[in-house]
C-alpha cells in the first residue's frame, strides 16, 4: 500500500519513532493472515462488551486497535461513539480503507499509548494485546494512571497469559495471571468482574494463551 498520508483530524503526539517505525513496517509488509493477532471475529472482546449492556451512545475506545474489525462490528451492532487508537498510521489507514465511507463514523487517533493525552473520558476502555507490550514498571504504572483518569466505568483487557508467548512481533511482553492483573488494575481503582483464559489460534495455526478480564471502576 505504501505509506499513507495522515488524516489531519487524527491526534499526533510525540512518538518513539523506533517503535512507530517497527509497527508501520509490520503493517506495510505483512497481510492480516501473516500476523499472529489477526482474528476472523473478535469473539472474546465482543461477548464482554455486549455483556456490559452499555448504551449504544457510550464512548468506547479501542487501544491498539490497528486494522482489526472490532470497530466495524461495533458499528454494525449500533454503537455510535467509537474511538480507535494505534501507534501505527499505516494500521489506521488500513482500517479506514476496509470501512470505506463508514470510516467517517469512527474517531481515529495515531498515538503511542504512553504519550496519549485524551480530550474526554470513555465509559469503556478496550485493549487487546497492547497493555502487555509495556515491560517497564513505570510505563505500566503510567498506563494504569491513564486508565484511572480517563475510563469512567469499565475496562476489557486481553494480554498474553503466564502460559502464553514471551514475545510478540519480535518484541518482549509482560505476561499476566489473574492475581497480577488484579493487583495491577486495583492501583487504578478497577476490580475484576470476570476473567478467563481463551486460546487464540493464529492464522498459521499457532496457539497463543491469553488472559482476558472485564473490570469495573469503583470509588472509595
């Protein structure tokens, strides 16, 4: 596809260019069936989002959404206030191309999550496989602080579990079990409502063990 021009409506923050370039290269050079995270249908995310019975106008953000079909499926289900954030402008452009005219119904943000400066809150914060790329304790704490400040009600987070891969796309990850995730999210005033360990089968037939949690914000 080549490198697309960026939509001027996107938010641009200071991004670690080495990581941005890494992900731009991945999305420039690999088709969806050549990367492990591709899902034909994001069942683990959708079933958790629907179980929350949110208003169709609830503000939902998909962290690291890339060119996944989650936003498209949420639109099909009647949700009207969807934001997709990704570090890669190439991934965002691929997602827009797939959506066609409907891309105008989604808010798009190009940003490293570590540099994200939200302009408003979100009732639901969704993250499948971005959080686990944070390996430094300070970065993890900063993420949880961001969650605390800008997610008002719920978080749905999926990471590699403690029995899953130790790297993704050549980068190290932080694996989680239920206790570690609970302790981490509690610092942001979120308590886990539900968790399980789905197995993701990659397009090449590989197995990736995930931990998925639905967490609710509480007040003291």
